[in-house]
């Protein structure tokens, strides 16, 4: 253990009694070390006495307000994401419906006689399907 | 006069986890002194310290679900505060701090009983703050935790996530620097 560690452990109160006795015995023979010890003790006292500076009044209120703000912001963000997603899904859905409708009208198999049924890709009712429906 | 017994941390934490802001507010009130000592020790007085103090509690609030009491609330908060302070120190321009620190130190509130004692205490506090401000962030963190806040070497090592030997060597070096400054002041 070097001098610094001995002094620090003494300040902390964790220096073993035998080391403490050795330390006290060596102080007389080493005036420089004794002076260093006095200075370190003085610094430690000054540091302990240093006033802890409190935060400005209403600190807790400001913290809780910021947490509330962050929460609102987070909720807003979720809402904005949902809106963004819905807008894109809706546009894609309408576009797909248009493409399928155009395909049914122009290039698809002729399934029905009316424009609406063709647009929606509905098959024309056949005798067979009418019988199936009646049985059901 | 009978005082209403304050609820224990565990109860407040449980309520805060459930979204009770009033419970969390009590925790902030209870531990703001601990956080203030850390951040003002690390950053000096000023808006930076207040911001880092608030951010410390906001981070704590975000991590409530993860906090299971392996360490005490004070130690947990100190760890967050130290890490945020070290980040803030990296960001801060040193010359700005040198201009601000003496001006803000003069804003300290007197307790109004004994002006002479107040001045002496203020002088000591200013010397300590100036001396600490001259240390590197790593050395400052050790001095604040170990010497000002009174954490043991083991706890300081735990908070800073470094071995105890590192705490001792950093502290020895920091004390050496403070000793040099003390000699300068005494001249």
C-alpha cells in the first residue's frame, strides 16, 4: 500500500488498526508525509463542508410537467404514425380497386352483362348458381 | 404535532409504474437533493445543472419498469446523474464555464443569520467549487461521489462501473491536484 492509499483509507475509515498504528508511528520520522496528511484532511473537511446547492424551487413540478409533455408528445406521435399509415393504405386500396375495375371492364373475362357487375368482377347468374342458391 | 408518515420508496415506485405522477413527484422531492449534489458538484451552478437534474429524473421515470431495486434509488439516480453530467461536460465549452461559474456562485442564497459566517462558508464553497472545476471529468466524478457525497470506494466503483483500484488511483491523483491548488491559495 502506498502513501496515497494509506491516507485515503484513513480518511474513509477503512484503514486496518495495525496500518493505522504504523502510520502514526511513521509521522514523526517523515515530516513531509505528516504535512501531506494534514493537507489532505483539510481538503476532505472542506469538501464535506461544501454546501450542496439545491435546485431552484418547484423543481419537482418542472420534472413532472416535462414527463407529461413527453407523454403527450409520444401519444401525438403514435396518432400521427397511425394517420400516416392509414392515408397510405387508403390510397393504395383505392388505386388497387381502380386498377382491378379498369381491368374487369377492359381486359378481363366477360362475366356479366351489366357495367356495375363487370366493374366489380361479379359473375353473371347462371341457372346452375340459381339452383345452388335455392338448395342452400 | 403528529407527522404523516411518508410512504416508502417501494410503494411510490409501484404507484409511479402504474402512471401515478403524484407518487413520482414525491420521489423527485425526496431525491432531488442527492441529484443536485451530484450535478452541481460535477457541473457547477447554473442552467446546465438544472437541465441534467431534470433529465436524470426523466430517464429514471422511463426506466421505472426496469428498476427492480438491485441498488438503492439514490445510487441508481446518482449513476444516471453522473453519466449525464459526464456527457454534458464533454459537450460544454470550457471557456463558457469559466465565465459563468463565478457569476452564478454569487447567486447563492444566504441563510440570513450571520453574514460573517455566511461569507466564510461561501468562500469555502467557492474555493471547493473552483478547485473541483479544475479537475478532469473523471477525477471530478470520483471526488464528488467519494468525498462530497460520502459514497464508499466500493459504491463509487459500482456507480462509475470501474474497479475499486481505479477509484483509489483517480482519487489519489485528484487529491494531489487539490493539494497543489491549496498550496497556491495559501501563498
